[in-house]
C-alpha cells in the first residue's frame, strides 16, 4: 500500500506540474486530487510493472494522465497560459509513443539478437547419461511396500521338502 501511495503521489505531482507552470493553481489542485485518486486505484489494483523505460507501466499511466489533463486545460478562460498543460501533455505522450516504437523489436531486432551470446550446437546425449529403465519408479510407495512385504513373506516359507522358497517361485 505504501508503494502504491508513493507512485500515486508521484504521478499526481507530475500531472499537476504543467498546470502550476501555467499559473493555474486551482486547476493544478483539482488535477492533483483527481490524478491521485485514479492513479492510486490503478496502481493499487493494477500493480503495474516498473520494468522498462520511463518506469514501465507507471510511465504509461503518467503519460496518459498528462495527455488527458492537457485536453482538460483547454476548458475555461481563453488565455495563452491554458495551452501550456496541453502542449506538455501532448508532447510527452508523443515522445513516449515514439520511444516505445523506436525501442520495439520491430526496429531493433538485430540489436536485441546480438545481446544473446553464440550458442554452440551439441548433441544432448553427450551431456546426459542414459538411465536404466529398471531404476525408474513405476508404482506408488504404498504399492511397493506391499509387494516388498509379500516377497519377504514368500521368501521365508518352506516348501514340502523343508527348503525355503525362492523369491518369485
């Protein structure tokens, strides 16, 4: 829960910063609260991965919130300051998508393949000894105990001439 709170606060601060830069403090406060609530819900229940560039899933959530908050900044009085959150939100979203596309395996397959070292071709039987099938367990432990007890019981019986029976006879 603490990690979810920390990520939600970080996301909400980043989303509210363009509003502060535009000197729209009421909009920044509202954006912070709304982004915090939605980010907390997404991070707590969705548990995004932080692996990858720009903190993985947390970066995706932040970019989406910046994009949405940028469009909401266009609502209200018609001054030039309202375009700052919009420009920041749209540019961050576009940069994030370009980074996502540029780092995909579609364009960097050869570079990603070069990260794997050369794998020598070998015959698997040279690395593993063949096992004798007589040593494989083919029955349950209870069945084996029962059969062993029966074999021991047969070995101790005497035949008609007074000699012990051989196992299996």
